[in-house]
């Protein structure tokens, strides 16, 4: 009888610990970006309107919603 109680206490402690630890888990979204810098002239971002900003190396590295442009003003890519 005593060993059965001991097992129940250990099981309860394990379940409570799993719940507490599981509540602190955060999901992480990883993105693999190529280490390539394209020769783009500027970028614009939704947060800065039409202001020409110093471009990031590529769209993978740029913030979401930013667009990189070629020197002639044509869009090169948009970060997602």
C-alpha cells in the first residue's frame, strides 16, 4: 500500500512538472537565408513609406514587407 502511494505522488509530481515546463515552451520559426548580397540600389518598407533605405543583402534578410529595388527602380524582390 505504501509503495502504491509513493508511486502516485511521484506520478503526480511528474505530471505537474510536465505541465509547468510545457507551458513555457515557445515555438521558434527558423529561416535559412543564403549568404548572398545582391547588387540592389535601395529598399522601401511599409513602415517607412516611400523613403529609400539602405538595402539589406537579400529579401531573406530584409524585414517582412520590405521591397528591394534595382538601380532603374524595378522591384527585385519583396521580403515575406
